[in-house]
C-alpha cells in the first residue's frame, strides 16, 4: 500500500526541506532546489518517507545526485543519530533472539517501515565529509552478510575528529545508538 501525505502536510514538508536545502548549500553544490522539487512532485509517495524521516528527527537533506538513475539522494543529516530511531537492535532476527529486555524495534525493521535504506559504510563516510555527525551518538550501518551471519553488526560514530567503524552483537541496543537512512527520489 502506497502511503501519501495530505496536501497541507506536503506543503509544510516541502517548506522545511527547501529551507534546509538553502541553509546547507555545501551539502549539494551545483544542485538546484527547483529540480529537486520537480522530482518530488513526480514522486509523491517519496514525500511520505521523507516526512517519516523528518518526524523521527532525521532532518533529511539532499546530498547526492545519481546521474545514471537520474535520482536525488537524501540522507539523514541530523547532528546526532535521529532521536526517534534510537534504542534499537540491528535487525528482526536479533530482536527475536533476545530473551530479556527486548527493544521495541530494530533498525532494519524501522527502515523498512519508513520506506528508506539504512546507510552503508561508504554512505556514512560520505556524510561525514559534509560535516561533523554523531559526536555523542552512534549509528548502525548496513552490515555485510558474512558479519551478520556470525551474529555481529557494525556501527559508526565520529570521535577525536575521526570516523570510527565498530562491531557489536546485532542484538545489542543503547540509548545513544540509532540509525541513519537514505532515500532515492
């Protein structure tokens, strides 16, 4: 089922996205808001996902344009891992494996519910080139199958002016760890 936003919410969201786009031009040099807005108008179902990114405090912004697919790519650009997506384990398998003190959800489940993809390691490093993110929090990132098969998952943060990649059990969760996502429009 395709989710859509009522007209008033669409207009409000577009105003927020445009203001953020104009405030952070360094994230999307050479891109024009009119072209991004045109893409959004042609893909109204994507506005629902962007609204969910915004609602969970991800502060989505355009960070990339894929010429091959003619798509703009939004990332969560909140200073810290989105507040509305913290205290989650990595995926559904890890959530089901926990016997005690289960978190309410997992990063992968939430990403699917929001209609977004969890950032990859490459995307996370690209985000960190655009600013200083996750100075106090950390974010789950897409974990390679061979690591996940062994029960692990990976996450990143920025400390000491350096981006770090770590591992943890996929079933672990912390109040300061969430996840960041991306959306292609």
